[in-house]
C-alpha cells in the first residue's frame, strides 16, 4: 500500500473491488452501444459513435426501453428477455453509481468494512452512512458482468451471432 493509499478510508481489497466495478461497467457501456446500434440498424461504428458518444447511460437505457417497446411483437419471449435485461442494466447503473461516486468515510479493519457517506439537500439536509465489505462490492461487479452477458445473449438470440457495428 502506498503512502497515498494510507489517506484513503479503504483497504486494498476495497480499492481492487471498486476498480472491478468500474472496469466491468465499461464493458456494459460498450455492449449497450452495440445494442443501440443493432436496434437502430446503424451500419458503421462511426454512426454508433455519432449517436451514443455523448449520451449518459441512463439516456441509453431510456432509448433502449423505447425501442424495445415498439419491436419484437412477433417474438414475445425475446421482447420479455430484453425488458428484463434492461431492468438489470438500470440496477447495475444505480449500484455502480453508488460505489463509483461514493464519499468513502471510514475504514474498520475489525469487520473489513468501509463506510459510504450519503448526503442530500432536497428541501432538507439528510445524511446516512452505509458500510460495504469488498465482497459486497464484488457482488455488484458480478451483477454488472452478468448483465453484460445477458445483453450479449440477447444479441445472439436475435441475430444468431454477436456483431459489433
């Protein structure tokens, strides 16, 4: 552990788990772009980048939900699989944001837990503290990786293979 890391209220295992969450989420963003490209029928990577490069992930999910609502009427099973996958993408985004944008407040070696401080100011000030072990953070990374796999499965079911614009 470096001198800089000593300033963090996180263990080495916490830092590794947080890195895993962000790395896996990067893969989910890539496959979300491929899904948008596929559903819009975009023909090139340049077209995909033109559409998705400046979209927040939540906007990508909203676009995908809208596209999903108008497609696959002839295949309700595929439509339901996509709807479930989009819900998981939203859950993965929310959990990733909680971890990646956290105000880490303390580290307790006794229970290997770091505390995430949440503060809001919507009409009134509210503060809460939630503890996370590296294992709990790794479960979020696993959810993200599994969700990425489900998007890939959807594209394979729809197209017979995985294609990237």
